[in-house]
C-alpha cells in the first residue's frame, strides 16, 4: 500500500511540474536552395517573454499578422542564429499559426548552397525560464539528427 501511495504522489508531482520546451525542425530544401524551419513553442511562454521585453502586453492571438511577424522576427533574430562554415545565414519569419497552447513559427533562409556543416545557436525562451530546453532536429540531404540544448547551453554543430 505504501509503495502505491508513493507512486501516486511522485506521479502527481511529475504532472504538476511544468516543462519548458521548444522544438526547432530545420530542413535544407535542395530544390529551393534554402533552409526551411518550424519553431514550436508554448504561446503563453513566448507572450510572457515578449511582454517583459516590450514592457506592454503582447497578444499573438490578434489578427494583425504583419505586426506580429515583425515582433517574432525581432525576437528570434538575436536568439536563433545559423552559421555555415562560420558565415551567418540570414532568414526571415514567413508566418505563424496558433494551435491550442502551441505557436508554430515558420522561417526560411535566402538562397544558399547546401551547408557542409551547420551551427545552430539557440537561446529561445532562455529569458523566460532557466529550465528551458531547446530541441533541434535537422535534415540536410540524407542526413538527419537531433540535439538537445539545456539552459545555459546555446550552440550545437551538425555534421
């Protein structure tokens, strides 16, 4: 009986403990010669970070997508960066969508040749929580891999 009670208490504590997680899916599109990505974050966490940064309430549920894309672009540029052979890769936020508690941000680089290696620097939501974990999934050609960045780690090199 005591073992079952301990199990239930541990399970409840686990369920009550919040997870701070973002997932970044990155793919090199050979036909477009660009990096295409999707960043998935919890919308509440990102809105809280943006509100703190801008000192005003930021609501990503509103219909002003042009203004919201600009806010997302300004937030991500210093916190999500890509490098090929130490050369920065520029990208633009091209859209986003809200799906329940999640926000999906879509971005795309300018035209470039297939990267030989790719360095990803990610500090997404690090100002929100020191427990933030950034998962980075990447696909270049026939190579696929995933890496995990746990605060304060902020860089991974693929291939």
